C-alpha cells in the first residue's frame, strides 16, 4: 500500500497518533481498526486505492468515511481499507448563486460557511459536524425540508468513482439510473466525490430557543400531546420544532424539551406568536433569539453535546402523526429505561415536527427513497457512560424503534419502514427500500457487480 503513488496520506497502525485520530468517529461505538486509512488529496488517488484493495487475496473490504457522524460502523472497517474523504472538502458557489458544488468529504459546516457569506441557503443537516455525503445519500431531512423538500430533492448532479476506477458524472440526463439510485439508496454504488445542489434564497433570520416542560405524570404528557395536535393545524413551512424526552443535568428529572425554530423571523416576533401556547406549559431555558445564518444555527447544540457520553447508539424510524398513544407508550419505555440505570440516563428520544408536504411532492418511484407519503421522523439515542451498559443501550434503541414502527402501523394503517439515515445495517433491505429494491439491485449489478461497496444496508441479493 505504501508504494502507491498517491498524493494523499496513507495511515496504518504504525502511524501512531495520526492513525488513531483518523479512526475517531462521533460515536465511540463506530470505531473499527482498519489495516489502512487513506486520505486522498485528489480524486485521482481513489482508483489506485480501489485497485490495490481488489488485487489482494482475498480482496480487502473498502469503507468510505465522509463526516463519520453516524453511530453505525458503516464508515469503518475491521482490517480493511477506509477511504477517508476529509481532505476533499472544497465548496464552490456558482457565480449566479443558483447552485453549489460540494466535495464528498465536506461537512455541512464547510457548506454553511460559504452560503452564509453569500446570503443564500441550501437544504442541509441541522448539525455542523454531519457529513454531506452520508446525509444526502440517505435522503437528507433538514431544517429547510418544510419549504424545499429533502437534500436528494435538491441534488442536481454528482460525480462518482465506480468500483473499476472510472469517474463518471451523473444527473437526470447522464447515467440516470445511477442518479436515481444515489438519491436515497445510500453509498452502495460508488464513492460520490462531488455533489451539486440547488441553492435557495436566504431563509433567515432564524429564531431558536429551548422550552423545558417537566412531566410529573401522564396527564402532563397528555397536555403536551394535545397542544401539538392543535398547534399543527396552523403550522406553516416556516415553523418547526424538535421534541426530546430527556433528563437534563444536574437534576436529571424526566422532561419534555421543545426546541422551536422559525424561518424568516427578523425580530423573533414570529417565534413568540407561533409558540406562545407552548410557553404556557414550559419555562424557557434559552430565550427566543434570532440567529443570522445556518452556520450559527448548526452550532446551537455544541454546548449540550460537549459533555454527552460518546458511547452512542442511534436508530430511528418514521411515523404518520403525533398520536397520543404512541408518545405515551414510548415515554413509558424511555422512563423505565433511564430510571433504572444511572449509566444510561443521558439516553433520549427525539421527535421532529417539520411540515411534511414537500416530501410527498415527489413520487415514490422518482428516487430510490421508499417513503413519500407525508410523514415525520424520530430517533432513539442510547448513550452510556460505561462499556457495561452499551448492550443495554443498543437493545433499547432497537426495541423502541421497532415499537414505534409497529405502533404507527397499527394506528395509521401505514407501515413506513425504516428511516435510512438512522439505520444500523442489520435491517432487512426490503423494509428500507420497499418496492424500489429490485431496481436498486439491477443498478447495483450494473455499477458494482463485485460488491466492492458493501457497507451499510446492502442491496446486493443474498443469493
């Protein structure tokens, strides 16, 4: 490997601290010890690495790291090669400000630095440290999705390195099957080294805040649930919130945390008017305060995450509505889990409430993403302060995500499957991709017949 004439860095266990740093992920549970971590300096480095991996006997596993924010091990490999795209993070805004080119190793912070200076916006992640690549290939639910749909709905084209080393451009006109597949089908078809997104007019200022609603009993939770049902009747694409079941320190008492967010809110008045009913139930832990750009917004959670346990397991799914029975049952499960073990009391359940209409504007077969009916998404975050409680966290996240999917199916009559961006890799591909799976398998056979890109939810037929 060291003899390859690449311009980037090749790291191995003998590289010391540089190798250790390259293995680090957002979750300590995502780290595997690769034989090599390659950090390409140019796209032309990547075909050389793929050829080397394929030439070994047996071929070495290849994993691709963009941001490394996911709690799965998809961006890691035990004994294989990790192609770490972090040096390929250039972001270029078109002169007409109608599109933006983003290299595959960029974080959303890299993008927001450019859009903030230019006073424009793009559909991206709510947190700065999330990688553009993984977020987009899984669908990409973001704070602007209420107005502009998902990240994949705003993707104009991409550049992909295929398993045989060819570098191709894909769009609705060029390699259209590949373009269809990478919009919700994940990283199973090649390494996306550049994305070109549609750019939108400035959506700010953005008002955020934090409301803490103590929950002494189920009656308190019922009040919050009823309020959400009533509030959603007047909700527009400019207003959204995330709701957390959480035990904030130092008391660690069970609470519902509400993080309101509004777009186009110059002085905060829109937020105060829209979320006034919630103010009657909770106390503002953070005042409603306008932020000038998404770069600022994406760093809003930094302080809270700074001391969060790094043994993190996440799973998530989709749900049709904020059914009181669903919220209540999940609250009971979360309360029991976090009450009985101090190691896991930082575990939380997150529910996103963004107007889902634009997601449903795209037909289910127009992209690889399975679910295009109006829906919301939720995530279960299992956090442990000790190794001994890691398995308990993993079991908890799996149990609650499965419960939400099943309970929502019972209440709505719709089985929405799994949220790809929150999958761990052991999910059935039929549940992730639905009726799109046969076409994805055909495209997989065309672009990656040797299954070089196998990390994640595999679309390769088991037979």
